[in-house]
């Protein structure tokens, strides 16, 4: 017997998914998360899942240890070492005032203060040539100050370090000889130009490195003690995974380790069903995350912001808005507002009976009959409809609205905000949401999926298997993946002859990482891409590069240029076909498949799609558009054939509303496909 | 008979947000496809959706200075040409200072939006073009009439019924030293307008025009009520403040600016009477931009976090003396249309700083502080211009923030050193905080910066650094911030202080040290806590 295990640690629960490779079955284990000592929850889940640890052949883990350390500002004391004359780059930022009418604007809080920034003498030019060599004495002096200052980690960011890594390597070596803390070099974490953004990324990586290191060491040794024989893999923000060893060097790449699992899962679920374009929505108690899968690939972005601080690192593009089951419904003058404030887990929605008096989206769903009161959230909690109605009535009174009217209008507002979040990722890029399937998961995803689909005129919704633990399910579908990037500022018209060399050197780099991951002997696929733009523009478009283009760019430059014009036209509605185009960066991703392609458990899971109609367990009132309809209630695992809406499908950690005019049917892989007739 | 429509609160809320997010989508498309850093990094632009009267429906963050300028321009054009002049598929443009209020580089592009054959609104995108054929390349600082400042374009169709007017485009590009970027920026604006029109239509398709129109009136009324409630909290009275600019770029005679703010119940009047007459140099602004800047001053003090729409500013009366630098003759030089307006904004805040201290702040970066290096005839022609960031004023709630862009700009981003050195023959020797530049006080003013450039090739240098003689003021006993200084050292010459110059030839190896100003302090310095002083010391923020 061989097993594969994926673990996702959430705010409330730690989810484990166990795949029995030969037996072709999958099961979930849910234990309470153990904040403070997350490893305990992981070990408890591993013990509870029933698989002997020595039989586990793949152990994948999504961790929010880094992200939480950042969000709660519990990271390491970081010293920043930079080029003389540029001490304040990190504190100055870019000088912008996003809250433009605020006379009292305060910048995002940096991760270190001015006393933690040290200058060394050295200087590179923009082309990487040396203007002034590294002054070893100045580095030694700085090392002394860092040692005396009790810092726990060091970030080294030298001007133009992306163009020539020699100075950072030398300064890093000199510091490591004298210091016993992690030293993080900017060109390894983010070899891209723009000194503030690169500094911010490197500092953030150094900030979470010691915490990640300690966490991973504890986890690995605890799992060893249980008998686990294989390395622990960690999901990366880019949707791939890497070994814990490599994660230690590039901690910043694990920031979105948690949320990406669902996107990777949606991609895999879509692949099995031959659905290549999906909009994924992950809705829980406080937030609503949107991502795209296009042409069978998760949509990646090369930079993003966290708490206002920029990060140059590839990440699955997740657009988050503050709309979840706990979003508060409030009257403000004669306006009705929903969120972004949330009731959280405490006091929670009014219907939880834990002291919450303000109504939430969950209360609205309950009062409208979209969430059956027999349903027990998170498997255990009873819901109080009267408390929900009373809370809605208090908000409705000044507006002259009945509780049910408030509930319907609040959902309308929430659905609009969610639809806007989806439009930002689609319509705004020239993509039509109607060409996509909406894939809904998370505790509250299924509740809103068909209504949201109608708002966007989407006619197909996929509620995947195990929607409440879908992130962990997704982690089992990932590959080992590394992304590298190099600033490559060249004119496309000159068809730079050093392109093959640049791509080759990036391939060597990623191959080295895969070997250290213990995945060097797996089948490896490389994907090269370039960021291109019109000369003079700032924003770039990323285009994949074919092997033939890399090998002989001169012969294919015209075709590449045409592809750029076309992509530009698709995005912006116009293109300047006579304007020159330039390269800005070259990217290489290396992907090593861990699966052997034979995964019977994925195809066979769930009940077979039969013709029989399941019997509803009950019926209930369902309100929509001021009308009261009757909805049938089903248990999900009992559904074997088509179910007509309005219907409510219940399972342990998720409820799915099949809206009027929609039909749900089980499909291969244990997923539920909803279609508008 | 027209039946009145009462939209539900949800519809009103959704329509309001839909116009804002439509504008945001316009802004992103503009910034991502524009060619000039002045648009995509400095956000020297403004985009919005407007109703058929020219009232704002939704705006995206651009230059806060342009808060009301597109609305003002559309209204003025409507007055000039009449609503009947617009046809479906048109895109118009205009840059004349007498209509747009700002300098000729700021070009307004706008498109009428028709619903079932009836004009229902406009989408507009205003953006800064680097060169519209002024007498010198770069940022001219010594013009004395508008003819020296570039090509004046009255309201014209650049696209008629969907067809681009190639002849007009030729005329415009022929008048620019950097025609490629200009055409790209124009097309980016056109795209933004079309995006806006599509979103406008999708909103109307979803709810029907009657619901949309009723929703607009509803959220306009809500915004007006919020403004009135906020002004009503300000004690009634007449508040006055005055200040002066160092000079108009031609003479060193100070340029006086006087504001009188009258608060009566829930209404506010801001009067610029007593300010300088039209300047010979280019410190003049058209009435549209003057009104826009005064609306911004109001916004700093009244509901600063709320989005803006056509319902705002209905309780604000703006009085502008004809013939002053705030409403000059149609041929007045307007290239530096900002300094006196930014001073007026600061003076409005200052005037009310005793009445509503919790909403006010001490003086801050009071000018755009421009530095431009240009060489249009070298091996590789280039134009590198930036606006230098500085310290903001302290306030009742804390110290002023350091190193932020001036009040007229918002989500502007400064030039990374690594990109600057890659693109231009310049080397940055230093980029850091200017320690000791924040005005002392119970709360300390924010710090300015020091930025040192070295030229690697000969070029022309233009500088505009205002507010040196009257730097960012302290309030309630706080001290003034340090004034801006620029030190120029040409090889073999003495280091000298230059605050304004136009196209000064500088050889390779010239060093330009810019020390931007700090923000003013708030409250008596004796009341600054020992902990805060020790922290300033530890971080090396004071000298």
C-alpha cells in the first residue's frame, strides 16, 4: 500500500487529504488547528488519518507560517545591507500617496527601521560593470555592527545587483564568515531591476526565513519521528511545490502557499473534465478569493503587494475582496452596505448565537432559506434563524425594509461586489466571463455560485469534490516547480544573440534547484517566457518563448513581434504595429512531475454518474425576487442523477444552492456540475 | 407622462460602484498602454465618467489636482459647441488653457456616450504629453505668453464616427519633438474613453436608463448631504490666510496669494480676492483648473476618504477675481499653472487650522519641484524629468510623513535609480532622507530628501523649485520645515545655489544636488516627548 498526503492549515481547521494510490480512494481528516504550535495539529491529523507514515510516498504541505508571521508582524529582526549613498531607499519607497486627499497619510509600515540599515562601499553601473570594487573593510565593520545589534537575519541589496551578482555574492560571503544568521541576497530572491521593490522583497524574505526555518525543522523532525521517510514538499505561491530545503533559501516564495492549492486543484479537476477555462472562487468566513485558469494553466502574476509592501515573486494571481459569510450588513443613512467589516469567528454571525448582534451574509442566506437551518456549519454548530431575522430587522427598520428584503438586497450587493472582482480579472483584460466555467469551493462558495454565475451570465458551475478541504485536495495535483527570472534589457529588432545563453543559464539554475529538491531524476519540462513591451513603455506583456525562438531568434523575430502586437491588441484594443519592441526580462520555469500519470483514485472517487434520481431528504422555503419557492434538500453523497433547482445540496462542510433554472449532476471525479437550462 | 422611478438602496449602491469601477478600468488601461512615465508612473492624468451635463459619475485615482477639471472642461465645451455637436462614435480632444485651465501639455480626450440615440454622458481622459512644441524642449520655465508654450488645440474631433482623423493627428505630431510617444499616449487615452463608454453601456443595459438616472440623482443627493453635514461641524466664521511665491520665473518679485474662507451653516465660500494679478511669467491658471484646485482644498478638509461625484461641492462657492493669476486673459502664459494653486490649497488648510485643528496639518511640499535634463540633438536624444518628493506637515495626530509627493499629485511613483541609470546618461550618487529638515514641534514635520545627480553627457538643465523664501510653515507653535535648495557644480566651477533655470547648458561631469524641503512642525517644540526625541536621535533623523 502506498499513500499520498496533503495538509492545509487553515485559521480554524487543519485539513488532511489521504490518497490511497492502489486502493484508488481518497478521504479527508479534519482536526482543529493549533495556533502557536501548528506542527501539533499536523501530527494529530497524520495520526488520525490512519496511514502508516512509512508508507507515505508523497507528503505535501501548504503553510501559512510565513504569511501569518508577516501579517502579525512577528518576523525576525532584519538588518539590511546596501550600497553607500542609498541607505534610505527602503524607507522612502516610491513617494506615492495612494490616499490622495489624506493630509495625515502614513506609509505602509516597513519591516525594519533606519537603525537597522547599513551601507557598504561598492558600486556597479547599470550594465553590471564595476565602478568601485567591494571594500572588504567596510563590510567587516558592518558585520561587527550587525553582530552587536542582535539581528536574526540579514538582507543584502546592492544597486544593480540584478545585472551582476558578483558584489552581492562577495558581500554575502564576507558577512556569513562573521555572522551566524541567515544572509539573503537580493539577486537570488528577485533578480529584477527597481531597487525599492527588490529591497522590499528581499527584506520580506529575510523577515520570514528564520520562522520558516524553525517551523520546517520542527515539522520534519516530528514527521521523521512518526516514521515518514520521504522529504516534505511545500506548495509555492506559483502553484508548484518545492522541497523544504529550497524553501529555506527562498522563503518569500511560500507566502501564498495556502491559497494556491485550490487553484491548482481547480486546474486539475478541469483537466479531467476537459474544461480548460475556469474562474475559481474560494469563499470562506471573511474573504472571497478569485483566480483564473486559462487554457488549462493557472494565471500567474510576477509581482504583487502585501500590506502595501511590494513583492517581486511569481504567484498565482489571487484577487481578494472582503466578502465572506461573516461580512456585516449595515445601514448607513439611507444606504445599505455589506462589508468589508466582518464578524469573524467571534462574535460571528447573529445566527451562531455566540454574541453576534449584527446581521451577516450567513444570516441573510439562512433567512432566505438558502442555508437550511438543519445544516450544521463546520459540522457542529446549530443555527438560530430567529436571531438572524431579528438582526436583519434592526438594519431594515430605518430603511423601511422587511428582514427578507434586507437579506435579498444585501446578497444582491455582495454578488455585485464579487462579480466586480471577477470582472477585474476578465472583462478588464478583454476576456468574456461567459466563456468560463465558475469553479466554487470553500465553506461558502457553493452558496453563492449560481447567483453569481447569473450576474455574470455564466451558464456552467463546477462544485468540486471535497469543497470544504479543496485546497488540500489541490496540493496533491501539483508538480515540483521553480521559476527564475533575469533582467534582459535588449531590443527585439536586434534579435540579441545572447538570448540562448541567458535561457541556458537560467535552466542550469533551476535544474540545480530541482536536484536539491530530490526531483532531478523526474521527467522535467522547461517553459521559457519573455516580458516584452513597446520601447518607451513601462508595462510589459509576458509571452511564452518556443524552443525554436530561443535557438534562432533572428529567424523568428518577426513572428514573435507579431505575436506581441496581437497579444497587446487583445489586452488593450489597439496596437502600434510599426513601433519597436524590446525585451525587459527573460523567465524560465522548470516543472518536474511527481505523479506517474496513473492516478485511479482521481477518476474513480465519488459516486458513479448513474441515471437514478436521488430522493430529497426534506423540502424548505426558498425566497428569491420577493417570491417564496419550495426547494428540495439533498445530501450530496446520495445524489446519483440530475437534480433540478431550486434545490439545496448539503455536505459536511459546505452547502450548494442550485438556483431556479439550474440542474446539478454528478460527474467523473466526484465533482458536481451545475448547468443553466 | 414620465413615471418617477424609485431604485432600491441596493441598485443605487451598485450603480454608484459600477461607475467608479468603470473609471478604474479606464485608468488601468490608460496607465498600462501609455508611453510616457509622466502618465504611467507619475499618474499625471485623470479619468472619469460623466453625465450629459458634465457632472461626475465616477472617477479613478489620478492627479487629485484634476479632481474637477474634466467636468469643468466638458461643461465649458458643452457651452461652446452645444450638445447637438456630438455624434455617436466621436472622440474629441482639446488642450487650450482657457478651456482646460492647465498647461497645453495636458490634453483632454473625451467621448460622448449615446443610449438609444440620446446623449446620456461622456467618458474622459486627461493626460500630460511630454512635448507639444513649446519654445524649448523640456519643462520651459521662462515663457511670457501662451504662444511660447506649444500648440493650442480648440475642441475638435480626433475620431469622427469611428474614423481617426489622420490629418489632425499629423498636425499634432508634427508639432512635437517626441511624436512617437505622443501618438501612443493619445491612443491610450482614446482606448480609455472607449472602455469607459462600454462600461457605461453595460450599466445601462443591466438596469435600464430610468433606474440608472434615478440612482445617479440619489447618490448625488447622498454626497451633497455628507458634504453639508461635514461643513456644518466647522464653526461659523470668516477665516483668512495669505502667503507668497518666490517669483513668477521672470522676476523675483513675490507673487501674493490671499484666501478668505467663509463658513456659514452648512455652506462654505472660498474667495481669492487680494491675490496677484495675471503674472508676466507662467504662474497663471485658467478658471477650470483654479476651481478644480479649490475643490481639492475643500476635499482635504471635508470627507477626504469618500469617493467624489457630481453631488459634491454643491455647498462650496468659489469666487475668483477676473484678471488675476487665477482667471487670466486667454493668451496668458500658463505653463506653471500649479504653484499658486498649490499655495492656495495650503492656505485654505491653514486658514481653517484653528477652527478644525483635527482636520488640518502644518505646511508640506508646496510645489512640484521639477528637474529636467534634456538633450534633443545628442547621440541618443533624451528627456529625463522628475518631480522631487519632500516632507509633509505634522498634525494633531502625529509627525508628518517623510518623502512624499506634493499635494497636486497622488499615486505618483518616483523614478527608480536603476531605471534612470539604465535609460539616461545620468548617475545617481546619493538618494536619501534629508536629515534635520523636518520642522520641530510637539509633532515633527516630515523629512525632505537629498538626490545627487551626475551628468555623463552634456545636456540642458531646467529647474523649478518654488517655496524657498516661504518654506513649509509650522502651526500652533511648530517650526517651519527646511526650504528646498539645489546646488549645481559644473566641472571647474564653484558650487552654486540655483532654484529656477531654463535650459542651462551643463557639460558632462556636472553635479546637481537637490535638497528638497521638509514639512512644518505642529505644536510647541518644548512639548515634544523625550521618548520621541530619543527615537529621532536613534534613527538619525535630526542633525
